C-alpha cells in the first residue's frame, strides 16, 4: 500500500511554478529520497505535504488522509523536521523540557510522556544531555533533539527536510545511522529531502530527482543505478601483478578506461550488470586474486549531473 500518494501536485508563487504537476507514490515503510538542486521545489513539496502550504492544484494523500480535505489528521500522523529545524525547539528550555512541552502539545497520554522521552533520548544518545539547555547543545545534538521532537507522537510518516545539511561529516553520519535504526525499529515511512547524493544513495530505498518542480526520474535506488548508468567505475583490489591485471582489463571490449594504482586498478565498465562477472573470470583465470571489487561512490552523482545539467530532463 502507498503511504504517500501525490497526484498533480502544483504550487505557484505568482508566476513561478515551484512544484509542477508532481506525481509520486511511496510505499509504506520506504525511506524515500527527494533529490534536487537548490530551488528545485523540495522544501515546497514538504510544506505542501505537511499542510503548511495549500496547493494551487492537485493534491496528495498521506496515510489515507487528503492534505486538502483532512489537514488536521495529516498533521497528526506526520512528523516534520523543517529546513530550519532550529526554529522547532526552544533554546532556553532543556532537551527534556522541550520534548515534554511538545508531548503535551501533541496530547501524548500523560502517563506515557516520561517513558517515551526517556526511550527516545536514550535511543538518540542524548539522555546524558537531557538537562542541558537546547541552545547550548552542539549543532549535531540539536538536530537529534529536533528529530526526537518530530517523532515523539509516533507519526507514521516523517518529512525530513535536509536532515544533515548543517552537520559535519561525523555528525551527519550518526544522524543517517539513527534514521536507519529508527526505520528498522518503528517502520515509519520517511520522506527525506536532500541534495547530498551519496547520502541518499546510502540510506534511501527509493529516489526521485526533481528539477524546476518536475519529477525527472523516479524509481528504486537499485533500478535507477542499473537502468540509467550504462557505465560505472569500479575499483578492483588485487593480489598479484598489477600490470598484468591492467592488461587483462584493457583487452576486454566493454572496458573503457583502466588506471593502475598501488594495489588496485580502476576500471570504467559498460553494462556492468552483464559484464562484471566476465572481467572477474578473466582476471582469475590469469592467476590474479581479487581482494575487492567495489563500485566507486560517485555513481549517483554522475547520474544526477547528467539528468539535471545535461538536458535529459
Ligand atoms: N514563500 C515563497 N514565496 C515565493 N517563492 C518561493 C516561496 N517559497 C519558495 N519559493 C521559490 O520556489 C522555488 C522552490 O523553492 P524550494 O525552497 O522549494 O526549493 P528547494 O528545492 O527546497 O531548494 P534548497 O535546496 O535551496 O532548499 C524557488 O525558486 C524559491 O525561490
Ligand atoms: Mg529546501
């Protein structure tokens, strides 16, 4: 069943079409990534889904509730981490007091409030910080607190707008890991805006790329990679003669580029799904042991640049 179903969703600001007849369906339990460059319409989409904005045309159904006809119910079953997540917590209240305040606002049953806050703060590794004022927490910890606030009322759908964009790489990684564990534990549907491709590639099951308010690509992460990346770069770490490994690779007609490194070769392979095993076999039969055959990480980024900048859109 689709947890989020967007049909013909459109938002104009005067002459500007920020979201342009968007069609998307997101199955329950998915971690969905909405990717697009600055100004593509990601935040506007999130604001429409969270009923902060009213669409110019079209609509969306979130967990069975229409954003136009049932906005109150939509707000109850969604949790939102807005782009300016700092604005959703009170700097002069402690971490605990912030959550207590929002628990009351969301009418969490009184006898469950303490238990839920303790569970969440512990889960987000913030329990030790519970008595610190939110304004004095590090940016990473404040973002985790804002995430706690967004999930306190156990929403079925989480709308996270650039959850890691303000964080350093280590804090961002931790937040990504927490999103993955949250999804495993509570099985919510995540709708995550990002322009960080490697990030989306790591945590999202499904991806849509938008540009100028229009969906230009949509599918599972795996599908998009295999369908659209006609060639990919791989790093093959080997034990044995690197020069020989390199010449075996060069002799294959589907190998476009070969670069030799200290313990590995980098190769660009056409139709890797079909051809990788042939290359592996050729290397093995030439006495070269393969320690690692790894895809280079920039693949989705290449795809994104191709789609958004290269005019395929
Ligand atoms: N309230 C508003 N009034 C007028 N124009 C707006 C408003 N909100 C957004 N826009 C415009 O709509 C377009 C889409 O903006 P949006 O914030 O949704 O993009 P985004 O994909 O979230 O970008 P970013 O990656 O920078 O966060 C932009 O051209 C923006 O200037
Ligand atoms: Mg935005």
